[in-house]
């Protein structure tokens, strides 16, 4: 659910450490079925009780959660999600509001353009699909702000459809368990997509369960920094572990910085606008950051992204249209 910042590796893995493979170099059906059984059984006993997994969340709740969880931990998302769903329990409710209200309700989740994209998707759902989140992947991916991952996740988690759902957690599980490397590439590759399709169970119910289970395994056990192999249901089949956990090879993994960046300044400026019901004068925005050039650059970026609307005489507000 979160965008990856991991770099690629070319570490070689002894063939003896890999799961059984077909002539294509991908896991054979027996090896894939063994992974499915172990991970899905583990998921049944260990899955977190998250509000977007409950039946009452519906497809809209799943979609909202997927937008919010991009690059954002579950703990930060939970209170904002609950407030959002209480206020806008369906797409039509959000679509009827000004986009600035979506930005305001987004709070401090970060990457606030996601709020505008979710608002745009709600409008499209209301106008094109009678207010119901579509179930078909092609219809989902045609909505504003929805890419391949989100379309697959909503179709799978909300409607039980058979799709490969590749977020950072799933990619890390596949990299370790099958490819035998510590981290997946920085961006999703064609090879990863082939592997995901090869591992996808044939029937829709099992495929949807596998998507959720492999994601949960990466989030709770096969974590980026401290994998708990002793708790892993597939530790005995994991190519990376069987190869002796070879260290990451390649450029150092990049951490995300925040303090002193334009992103921090943007957040401070938006906070002023979110906390004020009406337009805000330039002087009030100037007070939140000491460096005028960076402050102006951040404000210009917010305007260009449609997150802030400039008015006459140096006054700003959250967008109304």
C-alpha cells in the first residue's frame, strides 16, 4: 500500500536455495500451492481487525483506505479514516463537497494531493457509476487518481476478484521468499509482475485471500528492517533465508528526509489554511516559515498542484472547485 524507496540488487542466489521451479524459472504449481496454503492459514489466525476489512466498509471504504495507506502507516491512517467515513460514508457525499474540504479533512496524513485525487474519483463514481464503486478493473483504472495497484487492490479486496496486488510489502515477501534477495527493485519490474501472476491462485476467492495474506505477512513479519523469520509461516521455504540471508547488494537504500524540506514547508502552510474557515492573508502564511524564498516556492507549488487557491490582494484559501 505504500510506495517503495528500495533499490535494486543483483545478488546471486544458489539454485539449491530456491523453491521448486518450472522450466520458465518461475515457481511450479506445487511450490506455489504450498506458499498459498501456509500464508493463508497464517493470515486466518493473525490478520488485524482493520475497519476497511469489515463487511460494512464496502467497496468505498476499501478505496478510501487504499488512498490513505499509500506511504502512510496504518496507525496514522486509522483515526482519519474513521472520521472520513463518518462524514462521507459514500462517494456522492464527498463529491458534493468542495475539494478543499477533502484537503481539510485529510489533516496531517501527508501527500495531500491524494485527497484531491480521491475527491475526483468520488465525482467520477457519482457521475459515471450511479454512486457505486465499480467492480471491474478496467472501470476502476479509468477513474481519476487510480493506477494499476489501486485498481487491483479495490477489485480484489472489495469484490474478491483475481488480480495480482503488488505493494511494497508483497514485493518484499516475493523478493525474499522466491527471488532470494533482501529487497525488491526500486520500481516494480516486468519480472516481478510475471512472478506475481505465476503465484496467483487460479480461483478468485483464494486469489483475493492470497493478496491480502501476503500483504499482511510483509507488514507484520517480513518487515523491511527487522524480519521476524521465527514467526514466518514460510521460513522453511524462503529462498533468502535458505541462502543465508545474503546482504543487499547495490546502492544504499535511500531514506526519506522531511525536516527542512519543501514538503515540510508545504505542510505548515496547508495547516494554517486547514485550521481557518475562511481565506488567509499572505502575512499569516509568512509567519510559519522563516526563509522567504523556500516559503514562496512551497506556496507556488501548492497553488500549481491545485491544493491552494489564490485570491486578490494576497489572500489564499483551500480550493472550492
